[in-house]
């Protein structure tokens, strides 16, 4: 006769074994899934680091371009200002053949009559010539470039 209790016990032991196998399989699947997740997390982190690096590079380039734009805007403003200022002067010959830029009549805007250095004018800079009296006549000196012109 078949021992039911022994069969149940064997069946129960087999079920426990199958349950252990199922748990082991589940653990392996979870471990495999964790490995996949870990691999994807690593891949994602690498992508984030690369994107961050590219953003920093782009931001650095954009800041450099903004700086260059500002520099060029300032240069344009200086050139426009100088262009307006230079229109106020005309090339004048002093005796004996010395050339200076003199304030045009009607362009004084409240300034006294004066002359500016021809060399500095060509450099885009207004440098008023200052008179110095000497025995040879009136000497005009540029404070910026130290050019001297003498006339009488």
C-alpha cells in the first residue's frame, strides 16, 4: 500500500525544492536585472557627463562671443564718436608749412579756438597742441606723442 503520509512528505519536500529553485531563479533574474540597471545607470551617467561637458564648452564659446560682440560695439561707438569729432576739424597750414588740424569756424560748441596734433588725429585721437613760447617763435607741443611744431 502506498504510504500517503510519505508521499505527501515527498511531495511537500519536492514543492519546497521547487520553491527554492523558483526563489533562486527569481534572485538570478533580479540580479541580472540589477546588472542591466547598473549598466544603464552607468551609461546614463556617462551621457549626462558628456552633455554637461558640451554645455560648458558651448557656454564658454557663447561668453567669448558675447565679449567679442561687446568689444566690437564699443569700438564702433568710439569710431562713430571720433567720426563726428573729426568732422569739426580741417587741415590747416601754419607758417612755415607746418600742418595741424584746426577747429572749423562755427564748430566750436563753446570751445575756444585750438589746433590738434596731425599725427594723433590720424591715429583717431584728439590731442590739443599746447603753446610754449620760445625765441624762435611759438612752439606747439602735443602732450600725447610729444610732437613739436614751431610757427611765428
